[in-house]
């Protein structure tokens, strides 16, 4: 990637993240026995943010993403780490004394313990599905996550750990009730590997993270920084990405079902062999994308441009479009080799200078404003 392009895109991300965290200095806050709670205490955070800001604290109820490397990992495999190799440390602030319920997910490969400033272990969870109810006094703590996987035994080399409100426990009535006027999500915590359903990631900085094979369905990623992230084979159903500016993202083999990507800006992104079903991909501003073997079913792509800045077309080799609204889509110079278009609306679309070798078209709706068709 050219340096000038990277600088331009990075500047856009800086603006977005700054906007997302702007309210941190507001006076709109809640006072409790533990002091003053910032208005954005539920802001989603990544481990890298704690590594860059030693004064940053996590609050119960907020979504956290921790990139936990395997034990004995090579130094170059660690990245923005917050602890020794194989262990990550997240600083927490509990603003009031309350009863909390903490649970590990059913397939986790790490241990968790919360330690006070005086060194007292408040709780320790060692095995999948372990849970504890404990009174945690107001104060500052450190959460230690320790991997139980040795480097080389797991092909990924790391675990994407999501610390999140335990919505299952709350819905079933098995969680801790609300206390002191605060929401139940503040008192019921779930720590899970590669899965975070209905999570609020809005404004989070996940640049460079490996989130391959994760399931983050029904979550909100609007205004987030997902540059240089690996989402390959991820399940991204009902996820909201709009509005977003993203570069060098790997979405290959990912699943998008009822996903909102509308009006997003993607640069140098790989969607090869991904599956889109009933998703909104309209009015996207794209550059340097790959759609090799990608499948689109019942999708809304209206007014999206698939023309590169150098006016070369995108690769749709073997791609499938079935029952899709492609009105106004710019497919100029697209490589449609072996592509399938079935029951597709291409009125007002640009279809000029394409490679249609082996492509199949059936039940195509077009008008006199469709360029270069049939």
C-alpha cells in the first residue's frame, strides 16, 4: 500500500476515534460511594488501549476485547500486550460495593482472577462454566487472564477473549438483580472466547486484531476502528457497521446475514468466498476490494460503486448474485468470469467493458439507462 494512501486513511480513523471518545471529559456523571463514574463508563475497550494508556480503567458492564496469546509464545507474536507472555492484565474500577456474578464460557481456555490493590484475591475461576457470586467492595482492581494453551498446540496461537454482560443469565433470571439504581448488566459478567452476541462495540479501537472465526452477531460496530483486522470465517449476522471507514480488512469466508454495511467506506478489503444474505450493501464507497467466489442472496446493493480509483474493475470471479437489487451499481470493467446473476435488478447500473466469460444471466431487470446491456 502506498504511504500517502495509508496516511490519508489513518487520519480518517483518528477523527472517528476522537469523535467516539469526545464525551470522556463531560460533567454528566453519577456519584456513588466509590466516587464519580464517568458518563462513558460503558465505552467498549480493547487490550491495546490499556497498553497505550496506563491510567485507563475498565468498568463492569463494558465490553472488553482481549487478545490473549498462548503460553510460551514468541516475543514477536505478542503485540500490544498488557502482561507477561500468556497472561493479560486489565485494570478495573468498581465504583460501589455490590454483589457481582462472574462466569466463564463453556469453551474457554484460560483462567481468570480478580486481585485488589492490597493483593487480596477476590475471585478465581479456573475451568469452563465456572461461576461465582461475590461481594466486591468499591475500589481499584486488576483482572488477570491466564492462558491454559501452550504455543504450538493451537493453530491460531491466541484467543480472542470477550468480556461482556451476561445477557443469558439476566434473561433467565439466574443473574444478580439491579442494585443501587444501576443496570443488571453492571453486575453480571461473562468471559467468553471468540463469541460476543449483542455486544456494543461502538467506537472501539480494534486496529490490527485477529478476530478470525469469531461470532459477534447482533452487535454494533458503528464508528469503530477495524483497520488491518482479520475477520476471516467470522459470523457477522445482523451486525451494524455503518458508518465506518476501514482499510486492509480480511472478511474472506465470513457470513453476513441481515448485516448493515450501507454507506461504509472500505479500502483494500477481501470479501472472497464470503456469504451475504439479505444484507444492506447500498451506497458504499469502495476501493480495491476482492469478491472472488462471493455469494449475494436477496441483497440490497443500490448505488454502490465497484470501480477502482484507477478505473479498473473488481474481481467477481465465480461470484453469485441471486434476487438482488443492484440498481445504479457501477460494475465498470468488472471481471465477471463464471459469475451467476439470477433475478437481479440492474436498472441504471453500469455494465460496460466487463469480462463476462462463462457468466450466466437469467431474469435480469434492466432499462434504457442500464449502460452497455445487454
